[in-house]
């Protein structure tokens, strides 16, 4: 499946910066039992989730991650899921398993675990020569694959959004980096949104969206017959699309992760739409199941 291939240096720099921020926030926390605003997790559970992301993605890039219990948990979620709407269920099952396995007692231990696995992911990412290479990702469902570049970009966006969550929990600086968001968001959106398209919500819709991410790469998304496919952004003078969506990468992440509404992004200038059918921009975010 096509997706934007990130710049290796930019995505590596972004992950190094954002993972270091995560480690610092966790190390500086007073109590892992503190609740995280807006989430059902505590600081410790969120740290365990991010440790699992770094560990799993690094191992997958290195040659494959296999955990029979994780795969069984995901398979159980898939068995009761309904199409694209089931992907959030598989991700939730993987998260629940990971949080149980990697929970620790104190901030220092949690921060050390994060730091070790972040360093390992950075090391293996530095040795990747083809970020478009597909690897097995069973936590997204049986037979699912994603590219190395997608995993690297997901590690960045997970760190960005959850870094904001952690900062709010420990009363730190919750602002997200524009440069880090720009390095990773196009890849994450183009790789993951087709998996999350809800065929029922998209029933009867046939449209071409051009997604323009400010200061970052853009892409084209074609929605038809209950499916979504992404491809390279249009060159000047090529055919017109139905709707052009302009997004600040940070606003795109906050809306996509359910931390903000599209209406708020529009009011703040983080999103707007143009084109032959600009009203389709308001429908765009409703078409996808939210993890």
C-alpha cells in the first residue's frame, strides 16, 4: 500500500527529540499513579504504552517481532470486529496487553525503560536503507504490514501526542513541535487513514481529496466504493480534485487522535478546505474510525 516515505534524517531527529522529552517528563513525575487528563491511563500506564511502541517498532524493523500472546489478543479482537471499525479494537487489545506486561513501580525505572528502547529504535532506524520496505505488523490485524518509514513516523506522532498528554498530567509544557509534526504526519495519515476508513460512513461517497500539510509533504486520497487509496500529490496543472484540505500538521494530529475537534481547528486556523466541493472537508474526519 502506498504512503508518503519520510525523510530519514528528519524523522530520526524528530524521534530523538520527542523521545528524550518523554523520558524527561516521566523521570520528573512524582507518582506514576497520577491520572492523565482526558485518558483512562495513569502516567505509568502511558509510559508503559510508549515503551511498548518503542520496543515493538524497533524489534520489527530489526527483523520481526513475534509474541504469541499479543497476536492471540489481537486475533480475539478481530474476531468480534466489524471492518475498518475493528482496527481501533485491535489496537486497544494490543495496548492493554502491552501496558500489563511493561508496567513498573517508579518514575526512574519507567524512564530508564523508555530511554533504552528509544535508543534501540534510533540505532536500528539508522541502519535502514529502504524506508518503504514493508514489515509484518500483526497488532494491526492478521496479515497486516506497514512500511519501516510508517513505523518510524508513528513512533514520532505517538511521542508528540502522548508527550502533550504527559505534560498536561505533570504540569509541563504541552506545546508540540511543528518541525517534528511536519516530519511524520504525512506518512502516518497516508498510511493509516485507508485502514481506518469506515465503509458505512463513506457509503455513496466518491471523491478526490488533496491533503496539503503546511510545511510538509502532501498527498491525494481517492474515496470510492467504500475504500480509500492514497497517492502522490498532484503536480501544478493536473486535474482538479473535489476538495483540497489544508492542515497544520499539529492540528491534524490533535484532531486525528481525538484531542481536539475539527471545528476548533477551523476556528484557530489549523484547517480549512477549498476546491470544487469544499463542503466535503467538513465530512472528511467523520469518515474514519478513531483508534
